[in-house]
C-alpha cells in the first residue's frame, strides 16, 4: 500500500517513497478514480524532480528537464527518456503498486 485514496485529491499529487527501491515517487489522480504513478528520479542524471500542479509538469531543479504530468514524457531537455511509469491499482480505498 502506498496511499489512502483520500490522500490524493482529484487533480492533486501525493509524494511517496517507492517501497521496492526507496526512490522518490509521485501518485496523481487526474480524474476521479484514475490513478497514475511515476518515479521522481530524473532520467537525465538522477536528480529528484518536483511536481508543478499549475502546469501539470514534473521539473528537475538540476538541469531544467521537464516532463508531462499525465504521460511522463519529456517536454523539455536535456533528458531524453520519459519518467518511469509505475503500475498502480486501487482497492477498498487504498492505492497499491502492482
């Protein structure tokens, strides 16, 4: 279990530590009942990204890479590889990594 569903409002984000590798990660709920999760590790040089809700983008403070908040795809380099998407499922009010 990574979060209670109530911890992630629609349009919001929940930061968590991935229990399988101890990496910073993010859980989003872009629409009611739809959950997406991404690694918070920039694919350029491994810095921890942050999430900007206003632009729906992840951004890396080290070199300025940006990633789409819905797909994880690179929207601005120097990163060339999308953020790693994490498979999640919801059950009985909880969110789990698959």
